[in-house]
C-alpha cells in the first residue's frame, strides 16, 4: 500500500511540475547527519594517524585505508543530497540554503585533491601538514552539512527551519574550487 501511495505521490508531483526527487524523511536526515559526523571523525583520526607515520610507505597505507573508508560515505551523501536540498528549498526563508549537494560535491573534490597529493613528498613534515589541512577541510565541510541537517530537522518538527547556519553557503566556483561563505576551502 505504501509503495502504491508513494508512486501516486510521485506521479502527482511530476504532473504538477514537481521534482523527481522525493522529499527527505526524518530518517534520511538523521542518516545523512550521521554520515557527515562519521566523515569528520574519520578525518580527524586519519590526521592523527598520519602524524605518527615515519615514511612514505606508512603514510600511503594510512591514506589508502582512510580513503577507502570515507569515500563511500561521501558518495552516499552525494546520492542523498538532492532530496535534502529539495527539503531545504521548500522551507520558508531557506531556499538559498539548499546547498547540501554542493557541500557533498566539495567533500568529494577535497578527497580527490588530497588523494592526488597525499604522501607524495619525501619530507614527512610536508605530508603530515597536508593530512592536517585535509582533515580540517573535511571537518569544516562535514560541520556545515550537519548544520544543514539541523535546519531540515527543525523544519520537519514544526520549528520553521531554525535560525540558519553560521557557516555560510556553499558555492562551486568557475575555477572548480568550492567556497563556504566566501572562504575558499
């Protein structure tokens, strides 16, 4: 019965010019927030592990383990973002805040950039610094995503969407970089 009702709702939305992405559920928002928190925790742990590496081989091993753990979480966030952005777009006063897809894409771009430069130096201090920079960027993006989830949860609970985040709005720049509130990440 639920499947039939869901299909009917999607058909009505499509007929009325609505989106093909279903609106996020509270469970979706909680899962997304949990994924973002997991990315942040993993990045922090990775930076600590990298600080203890003494050669490029150990550095590369730590990176590969981290990337193999975090990349699927970010991919999952990218897949979930359209329905969360739709939910944000539907909130009074928050249409411009629908940037969760942008934030997830920024996290993926950061992972890709870091994968290209991680552990490429014979100077371990440079490798450690890059891991720390990356962990900070991933934490900041994840924090932004969690804040957006809070806005969606507030709206779902009847709170009207909360007061907004203080982290800014994600923007994908023409040079391929991402900014958060005007600050390059």
